[in-house]
C-alpha cells in the first residue's frame, strides 16, 4: 500500500488534490461545528 496524501486538517492550503477539496454538505456542517476533516488517499 502506498500513501498518496494524508492530512489531519483538509483545507485548500494543505496541498490536497483538487478533487479532495470539493466540500459536501456533511463536511460543511462538520467544519461549522469547529471540527477538522481528516483525509487519507492511498493505492495498492
């Protein structure tokens, strides 16, 4: 397994791929509550 990208706080400044930066309604609610979004992208 190869980790392609990992972050504990997904923001445009985190250097994440563009497709990871599309914010869903669930993510908006999560961010509005003051929480962070963890993100992990990997391949086999």
